[in-house]
């Protein structure tokens, strides 16, 4: 299905056939642009940025790269192609045809899921608003802006669903998505991680590695939804998500590489005097971003999640590849719980552990990238391993919210935590140091800040010294 770019709102949903919906979205559009100007990237809005724009939703649709001013980016409504005669793959409605409309009894709950998903997208743009001013290169600046415009597009995806299927309540929720603000005391974003700051580029790369990856797993679960327009929206969003995680993985990898180079060059672990970010600091950032992202999966035991599943609203990762009965009424699943002064495995009813099952898939995926970072370290002959902290570490949601745990999962006292946590989480001093490396933007084509290695290759086959953002 090709995308119609001749309309005010590019789309592949035949928007012009539904004049009421078209008009409603066209009246939301200027509010979106106001939000983008107010809360999107600070500065840089009049520069030409080498961005990709989807021209169709099949694999070849991504081949379109060109210079665009960000406010002129063609945000629109793109759903993956419909699957013919799609049926519901799990829960009470398994085997029935997928829904093209929202069943009345699930309206409130489905709207809430869509709003929660939609809320994260503008939140992340707000969190990343000031990073342009300290970019390590034009290549990285372009990647930041690519991520930002696509998160804006993800907001459009959810707003389309709200407008098209939820009537007046949906329109009100769409307006509210532009009113909440990341970190605002009075009108914060919904989920905790999206109210944290992303103050520097190490945080940005960690965020796109760990937090965008929550996006991947949540979107994959929603892509299984019985509500077909949601499933198709999320399917296409996942193709955009892959680039965000690539930015995170390669960004952290390049910082690790530069750290190793400086360690070898100066024969010391203490590379701060040479303007590198030491591996111990990188580990503390990993600990922070991994733990707050783990919280995004909700409680281990969740009747909400069980209901979403039974109702057919939100499935598991790769639902159709699983070989159980897709109802889970009799199955068990092992999760970790606090048992006295230890963290111990316990069997629970599988249906209640859907959140934890997704978190397990997520953690496994997180580990793969950490392994690749460790290969970089090993290749430099350095004896150090980055590790993911235990899932009980530094949690504020779920079974471990009320205890303190060391990164290895040992339960410790509050006093031990107070004494040790500066070794485990970024300190004020770490953050000040990282920020001190990132005082000025590096905007000369082909130049890279000293604390990060250049990428292995450029974007879309372009060289690494390409003018990814035009300042002239
Ligand atoms: N912060 O049964 P529970 C992305 C609340 S990221 C604050 O444990 P449930 C992106 C919960 O709402 C993907 N509150 O959890 C990435 C509930 O409240 P009520 C975002 C939280 O409901 C980077 C209570 O605690 N998408 O796309 O099973 C850049 C107990 O709930 C949190 C989605 O999240 C938290 N961390 O699951 C850009 C998908 N966790 O009912 C974008 C949609 C839980 O007591 N959302 N609570 O008032 C969902 O599927 C679910 O809402 C959650 C929570 C998985 C988040
Ligand atoms: Fe997104
Ligand atoms: Fe993303």
C-alpha cells in the first residue's frame, strides 16, 4: 500500500474518504506543530537534515532519504498492510476474526493502553530537547533528529487511533497528549522513566538502547492485538524502532571503543584526564537505565496484564510462535520473588505473569548488545566486563520495589545501600564530568568529539564525513 503524500496529512488509510475524521485530524495538526516548536529539538529547526521518510510501508519504502527541515517533515498515518482474514491468536476470543472496530465492553481499557503508549512518544522528544547543543558530530545530530521526528510520528499513530475509533473521548485524549510534559510536577507524563532527564549523550544512547527497547517489546505485544488497526499501527512502528535501538547500541559501543583506545594509549583505567568516559562510569549508567526501563514492564504479578491478554487486547512477544494453548488458564510460569532475605524463584499462574514474561524476553535481548560491547573491550585486550544488574536492583515498581538489592541481586539493608549506591548508580559527580565533556557541539563534517569513536559506516551508504546537517 503506497502512501498518499498529496494530502495535508500523508496516509495510507484513505483519509480523504472520511471527511469528518480528516477534518478532526487536520485541526489537531496545528496543535501538534505548536507542540513540536515548543517542546521539540531546541534550535536547528531551520536547518536541512538528511532524514529518511517512509514512502510506502513495505521494506523498500524506507529507501527514501533526503534533506528536510524538521518542521516540514511529513508526519502522517501509516499502517502495515492488512493481513487477509486475520484471526485473533490468543485469549477468550481466539479463532474469531480480528476486530476492525472497538468492542464496546473494551473501549475504556483499550483507550487507556493506546494513551499510555502514545504518551511515551512525545515524552521522549521532550526529554531529548536540548541535546542538539552538545552533539558529538553531524552524524549523531542527524540520528538524534531522525529519532525525534519518528517518535513524533509514533504519536501520530496513536492519535489516529484515538480520533478514528474513540469519538469525543478519543479527541480529548489526543489533546491531552500534547498537554502533559515530561518531568512536570503538575502534569507529568504517565510512566516514570519518561519523566527522568536525558541530560547528556551517554544518557541518550543508554535511553535509546534500553528504553526504546521497552518500546520494541510493548509494540510487539500490541502488534498481536485483536484490534486490527492497533496491531497494524504497531507493526509499522516496529520498523522505525529498529533504528532507534541501533543508534543506542552503536552509540554506547563507540563510547566503549573510545574508552578502550584511551586506556591502551595511556596505560590506565583512569581516562577522565584524557577526556574519555571510563568503563566504571559507563557501567553505572547501564545500571540506571536498565533498572528504570525494567520498571516499564509493570508488576510481575498483574491482573491488568492478565485481563489485557484474556480480552485479546495485548499478547505476548511472538505470540504466534509459541506452542501452548494461547489462553494460559492452566499453565505455570516461574518468576523471582522476595522470600525472606533472599530473592527466590516461585511458580505462579502463567496468566498473571504476562508482564514478567515480556520482561524476561526483554532482558535476554538487552544482554545480547551488552555481549557485543564486551567483545569490543576484549578486542582491545582489556580485562573488564559490562554486566546487566540483577532485575531486583533499583526497582520502584513490582516485587522488588520495597527492598534494596545490590547489582548482583543480593538483598541488602538500607544502611548498606546508603553506603554503596554511589558505586552503582551515576553520581552527581559522574553526571557533571560527563556533561563537562559535552560543552560545545561538534558540527564540522567528519569531526567527532574526543569521547566517542566515529561510526563504522555512515547513514544510507554515505561517508562518515557527509554533511548530515547543513549549517550553511
Ligand atoms: N510507571 O499491573 P501493573 C516506548 C502502574 S516505551 C508508572 O503493575 P500493568 C518508547 C499501572 O499503570 C513503551 N506507573 O501494570 C520508548 C497501574 O496503574 P493503575 C510504552 C506504572 O498495567 C522510548 C499500576 O501501576 N508502551 O514506546 O500491567 C521512546 C499497577 O499496574 C508503571 C506501553 O507501556 C510505571 N513504570 O502494566 C519513545 C504499552 N508500571 O491501574 C517511546 C502500554 C505500572 O493501578 N502500557 N504502572 O492506575 C501497558 O501495557 C501497561 O500500562 C504497562 C503497565 C505495561 C506500562
Ligand atoms: Fe516510539
Ligand atoms: Fe523509539
